[in-house]
C-alpha cells in the first residue's frame, strides 16, 4: 500500500473542494456588498473553511511532491472509499463554523453539533437528500447554495471529476473511475477512460444548463433554479424551501423537475449514443425500457390507489381531487423515489396500503446503471428476474439448457453469481442496519417501519422513508450515534457496499 501516493491524492481532493467552497464564498461576498447582512457570518465561515481545507490539502500535496508510481487496485479502492468521508468532513465545515456556538446567547441551531453538519454534507455528496433541518429557509443563501452544490458534485462523483479534468492521474485514473462508477456495467462510452469521464461531465453540464433555463422560464428565480437543478440532476432532493417543490404550487415546475428526474435516472452512456445518432441502439436498450416501464406502471397503480383519497401535500394543504392532479402527484412521487431523487410534493405516508407498498418496492429498485441514481439499479433487478425465471423453468424442463440474456447479451455465471450475492447481501444489510438503529434509539422507542425504511432510504440514497422519516419529516431527532451510523450507510450505498466493506477485511491491508 503506497501511503504517500494516497496522501498526495487526498491533498488534491481537499484543494479541489476548497476551490469549490471559494467559488461560493465569492458569491456570498457579492451578496454582502449588496446589503444582505445574513451573509456576513456565512462568508466568514466559508473563507475559514477554504483556509482550513486549502492549508491541509497543500500540506499533503506539496509534502509528498516527487512521489511516483501508479495507483493500484487497492490504492484506488481505499482512495475512492475514503474520499467520500474526507470530502464530507470538509464540506461540513461551512455549516459548523457558521452556526452560533452554544452559550453565545443565540438560539442553538442544529448545525451547532458537528455530527449534524457531517450528516448533512454526507447526505449532499452521496445525493441522499436526507436533512436534519426544520427551517431550511432561515439559512443564509450562500450556505443553501453550497448545500445544493454538494449534490451536484456528488452526482457523477468527485472521483470522476478528477479523472475528467486531471490527466495527471494517468493509468490510475482508469482504476479510480471503475471503482467509482455506479452499477454492474461500468464500461466506458469511449476507448479512453479520461475521455469517457470528460464526455459524461459535458453531458451533465449541458443538462444542468437546460434545466436551469427551463425552471427560470416557468417562474422560478435564478437562485432557486440553480439549487433545484443541482438537486434534480444529481438525484439528490435538497430544496431550499421548507415545503420542497410543492411550495411553488406550479404544474410547470413539477413537470420540468419530473422530466429531468427521469432523465437523470437513465444511463448517461445512452445520451452519448444519442449524440452519435444511434437511435435504434438506445430505443432497444432493455434497461431503459424496463426503467421507463416501471415508472409508468408504478404511476398507474399509485394513481388508481389514491384517486378519491384525502391526503396532504408537503405544504400541509389538502391535495386536489381531480384525476389530472392525481396523476400529476402520483407520477412525481413515483419518479422521485424510483430515481432516488427524493423530491416530494405529497405526503405519501398518508397514502393507502397499496400505494405505500409500491413506493416501498421502488425504494429498492433505483435508477439505471451509469446514472446519478442510487438503489440496486434496474439492470440488477432485471437480471435477477431473468435468473429466477430460468431457475423456475429448470424445474419443469430440466433437460433444456437456455442461456439467460439481457437483450443480445448473455449473462455468464460470474455475473449471475455476483448479482444474486449483491442483492442478497444488500437485503441483509438493510435489516442489520435497521436492527442497529433500533438498538441505538432504544430510548426513543424507534418503531420497525421507521427503522427499516430509514435504512432503505440511507443505503439507496433516497432521503424520505415512511412513518417518522416520511416526506414531511427530517432526521434531526436521531441520536448522534445513529447519525454517524447513517452517514456510513449513505457512503455504503453511494459506493455500492462492497467498496467500503472490503476495508474491514485484514487481507485487504496485507502486502501481496
């Protein structure tokens, strides 16, 4: 294990993160000059965070100058896994340094506790969207912008950003990309991995610009358009309003965010194929068809179940009863959960059993491989169904040897095995995590529905669950120990579990 090489890359990570915070600090300074007094404390917190991150990053980077060698597999795994924990630690500083310290005479803010800041920043970077805040609108706008920016950076992954813009990583960059890329099919869309990462980021930037303009055209101001776009395309879900998207009371806003949520849950490699005019290849993609089919079917079942039922929007108002409104709210909630964005316009915890059952099932599925969405991924679920059907067929046709295919691609035995093991391991991890939360929250008598859906929401990077972590609730009431655990769970989900779990095996640390 080349510790000096890893330290050098951590230094680079901190320098890049500090540069991002500095950009937000510059915007905050402009707001101060325009007379926004709430921004003064936020500006000081941002500058202090830049100083700390920049100093530590520069010390690591320059202290290991002259370090040579390629990034091996173990170094790549450790670097990617720990990047999220280190990055969240720095991303939390602006929140913590801004909050009024206890005993200052000011009301104690949730961010006065560093664990809350860390939870919020990990939720942002992993695009989970869970929050500890009760009054989001009371925050300075620069900190809300930084909060949204953590989503956008985590959407395609900080490590992918490195590979896209820093050819200095060389061959090691390919290993980093393959460890970071979400889903079971992390193959590049171009022969060169750096070009792949760069193409994906250009697509990401283009979609970001499109949504910002679209939201502005339907009435959002520029600041809200930027924040909600960052949260949408990263499938994160942080809103800068307490009532989330429903607070705009706009069909146009709902439809635009709905469209871009669905778009963000699609494999970004397919957009590259569209750019090359390979329409047939895209339209015939089995994962895309399955993904869109699940959203459509989920919307139909939920709309049928909730039609005529009384439930509240996230503003606390009674939802409209018409069929058009029913379909609108159903589609938005289904897409929000399916893509793991977590944006909500309705309190689906009030929905009938069937509708809540559909939402719970969608929490497991998630977006497509190669998208910014979390979850098990549609392709894994599709493979699992194919494998199960093949095993069922073997019972009554034992002599038939039929290969399992996804489209024109045959699933080999290794992929079958890894898919089944991953899904089984994930389900086990959900219930182990839920049990751990119930033990840690013994004093608050945590119910099983809250514990299980909170675990699903953390590991699948969704944000809202059911019961006490529903669409209109937050995670601020959990104990500090539970928040640390859930921060680890969010990172586990973002890196698809195995990348972090291997760090706990002694064999990983032994020299070959």
